[in-house]
């Protein structure tokens, strides 16, 4: 991220240094995983769209960066089990609950997979807001361009949801928490 401009990190004290957790962030650019990775003080694993793994060099780089495939816009049970297993073993998993980067830069609705994981895994979800990566890799582009403008990653306080909570309520609370971080 230094090549593309300064990275400002806020709320990093909200990211537990140990134990399983999810980081749930807005998704405005293909540079978002790099920004989250640079801002977070621990090793991360990433859920990423399955089709990205079939791109020759990209697939190799993604596996190297601890990414694992998820079938977009589906109840991909294998990916959900993988994510749950990682957090149960004390790892941190990044989820972009919008399912894809936003064409307009506006936050989209969250898909239910993150709520299912929140209920089942019983680990904290740290909301994260990303600002500025859209200038580095705009929607529809794969070529980074130097922006030399600040990228901001903000982490909110961890949220914990019970198995009994309503899926829609979880999605709304989480979406509101992320929305507050990108204001």
C-alpha cells in the first residue's frame, strides 16, 4: 500500500491479537484485501470469489495469501465450513459480506452467509470500513494506478451474536456498524 499512498489505520486496538474472529468489511475495490492485510496486526485468511482462483497467476497469489474460494451468491457449505473451522482453530478470517465490490462505491446489502457464520461459530466479528482504495483499483479494472492519496481502514468494536438472534437483525446490525466506519 505504501507504493500507492499512505495508509491510515484507526481502531486497530479493536482487533483481538489472539483467538478466532471474523473481520467484516465493505468492498469498494480489488485493493481492499491488501488494505485490510496491511492494517491488521495478525495473519489473515480471506474468503474470495471462486472464479478468481482460475486466473493463472492470480490464483497462485491468492492461495499464497491464505485465500480460499467461495461460490458467489450461493450457500457454499464447503466455504462456510472452511471459514468456521479456521476461526474455531483461532484464526482470523476476512469476509466481504456484500459478495462483490461495489460498482458505485456505495455499500450494497449484505448476503446472509456472514450472519450464518456469526451464529454458528460464536466468535467476534470486527466490523471494518475501507475508504480510498477505489482510487487505486477502480471497479472493473485490474490494473492498479498510483493514487498517492490516503487509504483509511477503520476497525470498530467486536460484535458477538448469539445462535438465537434473527439473521436479518444480525445483518442489519453488522451493516450499520460498517456504515458508521465509512462516514
